[in-house]
């Protein structure tokens, strides 16, 4: 399973971790680093997939605003 599924992918991975799978097993199964898993757990641990997607959109909008800066009129 790829995390390209958006919020649903990350939510599923975090659900497996919460269900008792070891972090090492989850990382190996999905090809992710332990650092990424820990970051997702801290950032998205209690969120539903739709809330994770919304969080990503808000973050992307903020990056675009910083990147475009004063060039938008």
C-alpha cells in the first residue's frame, strides 16, 4: 500500500500501529522510515482521513503563499 492514497493511507498505517503491530513491521510493510512514522503519529494520530487531507491542503496553501509572496495581486 502506498501513502499516495492521501489521508486514508496514513490513517490505515496509523490504525495498524494502534492495533498492535510493531513500528518496525509497519515501516517494513509500507517502505517508510521510522522518522516518517513517528512524525505522522504525532501530527495525525487522532485525525480521521478527511481531516488529514484537509491538514495537507492547508499546509500546501501556506507554502504557495510563501512561495508566491508579493507576486500575487
